[in-house]
């Protein structure tokens, strides 16, 4: 089943209004307001008592192409809480690279995170980190000095503020196939059948592209199995070099969607190239997305046709910051009772990237979908 043009237009209007680049407010500041300093790459979760929990990572200046001598890069994984409905957040826990290291896996950088509550009440924090591991022998010469290989670990505990490093264990690693060598940036959610889905991003040994994979944990199982290394295809134009899914949102059953089967939106980060292009100044100047300056897009599909999705951002991104480099990425959306709350990492005029937020009351969602 395909959406009508009206339904696509209504849904696109809702997503643009939700991830409003001009009306967003800064939620979490990076360590400095200058280029190379970010906070983001996590998600927002509400517990049974109404507390909002926010995960993410602090990134300081650094460039993986030059190794760690160029800066600290992914510095710290952090957990915040809000008990006033999201108006303010206070840091509750943090984990340094040293605290997330194991004897056989020294962490040299931290990236995307995902906080998740299991059906049995146990909380999990998934963290992607770069470890000081070697490349496969045939690709070893491609390993940049001071860098390593990305994988995903998990911390667990009875509550978000009681996650202990003693529980740290590996969840996902690709050690054999250099085409999918780096796995990172988890997105975790429960399925109606009791399975847990872990959507993740992968990069090849040469860092020339980005794909989205899916791992599944069956009900009652302790480990994930990789279902597919390419859940959705990379795009044809502005997102041809990378498609990294960052969030799954159930489309509200309102307005032109009230009578339809359940469907979901996947937000994703895309890029056209891994290096900045020098554009012809006599032609149209456009955002391309490159390396760590991704742009935002979205796709939609019916849940009973998973993983079939159609892009809402076929020829151009939906989300571009009006400031700085234009980077707008790691969109996450929480359905929070009477509102939708979006968070994302957004470039500023000073080229820093704080975590920003914007929300829509469900009455406005209903109006946009009418």
C-alpha cells in the first residue's frame, strides 16, 4: 500500500513543524561554544513516574582522519533527568572513556547511545565506542594512527541512575567482514511480538559510506542476532553516501491517517559525500552533508510491510540547520502523553552543536494531519 499525495504532504508538514529548525531551544550545551564541540547522539525516555531521562555524549574537538593527537573527540557518555516536564535537565551520571574500557578493549572515542527499558523492568544503556583494536590483516594499512574499530556495548541496572560499569558487556561487533567493520549509533525499541529491535549504523573499513542494519533479540533471549546489514537502501541523491536511521516514530492515528493501518516514520541522517565539495558559485548552492556534518531526512512505511519504506526526502533533506554548517542530525522523538517532543543535534553560528528541542501538543498534531 502506498500513501496518497495528500497523506505524504500532511505527514511532511507535521515532521517539519515538529523538527522546527528556527523555534528549537537549546537543551544541553556542549563543553565549549566553538567548532568541534557537540552534545547529542542519544534519546529521550519517560519512566513510569513521569521523569524524563536523556542520554547522549559529549564530543570535544578532534578529527578521526588524523588520529587522537588531533583532539579528544568522543569524550564522555552522560545521562540527564528532568522532573519538571522537560523544562530543565540535570546530569545524573556520566562515564568516561576509561570507565567504559575493558582490559581487552580500550575505548578511544564514544558516539551514539540509546536508553531502553526492557519488559521485565530492567533498564539498559547502549553505548557505541571506538576501541583500540586492529583492522583485519588485509585492510590493516587503512587504520588511521590512534584510531580503532567501533562496536556497541550495554550497561544495565534497576533504574537509569543505577547503571553500573560492572554490568558492561559487548552487544554487537563485526570482526570478520571489512565491508561492515564499524558498528555504532544504536536505536533500540520493543516490538509488539516481544522482540527487541536494535537498529544500528555501519561503516566499511575505508569510511566511504554509511548503512543501517538491524539486530533482533527474541523474547526471553539474552543476545541479539543480526537480521540484516542493510535495513533500508541508501538514497539516490543527497543521501547517496549514507543513510543512518536515528529514530522510529509511530504515526498518530489522526486526520488522514485515522483509518489506515499502523505505520511508522524512520528519521535518518544522510550525506552526499565524505568530504566537503567546492561548489560552482554560478550554480545553485545547496547543502550536501559530508563526514560529520550530516543533514536530516525521513521515510515512512506500514508496520505490516516492515522493512519496506518510502522516502519523504527523495531529492533533498527535510532538516537543515539555518546556522553554521547546516548540520542537523540524530533526531529523536518521544510521544509523551499530550505532546510529541523532538530532540536533535544542531549546528550553530559558532559551529558548535548543542542538543536542541522542540515539541508539538497533540492538538496541533491533529490539526496538521487533518
